[in-house]
């Protein structure tokens, strides 16, 4: 587990928009007309646009392209149905142009993965709440899907995952579970086949997926994850100190069990709160039976922490030992644990070996996240506003 649409009704504008005309006058009503689109009509619209995508092809290529486009339509409609997306977008002229653009990309692509990504991008593009620049990023990503090589896409996705994914809050209970989640993600992205050198960056830069930086390098992998997962990578509270007794009382006073102070896997004799990131106090669920949860990830619904409980957890965090020599020891032990996971080792060596850095654009984020979700279907639907 890793942390990272409503049916339209066919209605006229409301009564406040009604205009009354005098005798003999022509009357026009200016307002919003919401057109209901069902799956049958959505498929018809896609079929109508197919001719735009393949009209310039010869007979030999026509049937191949037609099959690819039909696969895209079927896959897209299946995703829309599964996500219960609002199909009224199909009546939007701008979105219909995106359909034609996606179909054109599908027609010229010989990779099944491209069709999968195009369908995901189209569904994401249907969200009318996204900002214009996000729409632009998705639109450009649709155009260049077939222009990005497999190794370039894999590299882009891994760098994106490195900067954006970490275990969900509930996995703060166990460092092993958190690292296992990261291992599973990176393994699904095919990190064993990452490209050598940095030539793969040039094409991504030309396609507007990244912006190369002439200065700097990426932060070392272990150093970065030690920061974004400081709930794990911390010294915590010495069980033999008065702070431990104080911390227990703080939790009890707000109705939280003392069992929330779990053994720190990276520092023997110390305890910590079950957090992935220390700032996630408010996101950690107050489960009905915390002691039971300490041994497994719960299946039941969590109950949100009360403000006073969040404040108590922050007070406990203030009792953590901040000694720099002990922190160095913790980070060293964390790196040893990291080395137990094959895919994490590959990611560490590969990213630490990059001599150039870059920023991922909205276009690149659309490509990377779509590919990540294709490889790891458990990730939530694409929402570029979060990245």
C-alpha cells in the first residue's frame, strides 16, 4: 500500500435564467444545457471520430490501425464504467478533440502498453475540476505516448516514484511492511531493466516530459527516504528514561493506548509512535483495537483521531531523543535494512549514480503516473493536481 467522476441529467437551466418577452417578440434563453451521455452514445462518438484518426492511411494499414483504435475505445469505456466517471465530457468539443488525438496516437503505436496508457489519460482528462495547465499536460502526454521508448518511460517512472511515493500511514506500524510495500512497487516498475548512462534524458527533454538542470544531482536515495519516512528513521524514546513514563501518561490522558509506543526496529531499547512520517499524526487512524493492529494491517474502517489526540501525539514526538550521534547510528541501521530488498538496492545504486538532475513537467508526470498505475493497478486514479 502506498501513499498517494457522476452521471449527468438532461435538464434546462434553472428558473432564475428564464427571460420573459413581450408580445410579438422573439425569445431566447441563455443558460447551461447539461446533455446526458450514456455508454452507447459515448461509443458512438468515439466511432465517429475514428475516421479522423485513420482517414489518411492506405488499405494495408487501415485495418491494423482500426483494430488498435477500437481496442482503445473498449478499454477506455471499461475504465469509465469502473470508475463511474461523468460521461458528459463526451459532449465537450475540446474533449472530442482529445479523443481524436488519442485515437491517432493509438493508430500509430504497436505497443499494448501505449493503448493502456492512452485509455488512462483519457479518463483522467474527463475530470472537469482539473486546472487548465493540468489539462494541457495530459493533452501533450496523449500526443507523445508512442514517441517515448520503453527504457525512457521506465526511467522516468522510477524517478517520479522516488520523489512522490512512500508507504501509507497505517504501515508506520512496521518498518518491514513499509519497505516491503516500496519493494513491491519498484519491482512492478521493472527496475531490473533500467537504462545505463543518461542518454535517455535527452529524448524526454525534447518531448517536454522533463527539464534538464545544468546544476545539482538527485539526493541520495537513503538520505531522501530517511527524511520522508522519519517516523521510521528516528531515535525515539529511551524505555529507561522518565520521558517514557511521561509519554505513556500523555497517551492515556486522551484515551490512546500505551501500546502505540512500539519498539523502534532501528534502535534497540527505544520506542516510537507507529508513524511513517512524524507530521502524519492527524492521518494515523485511531483503530478500535490498536494492540491487535500492531501485528497486522487492519481490514476494518478506522476512526479519525480527535484534535486532542493529535496534539498528544505531537507532544510525545517532542520527547524523542534528537542526539546527532544516535541519529547517524539509526540511519546506518536503516541503510542495512534497505539492503535486504533487491529492487530497493537497484533503485539506490541507479539514482545515486545519476550525474544529471531534472525536473519532471506536467507532461512527464502524466506519463509517469499513468505508467506506474498500469504497472501497479492498486494505485489510485490519476490526479495530477496532487503532484
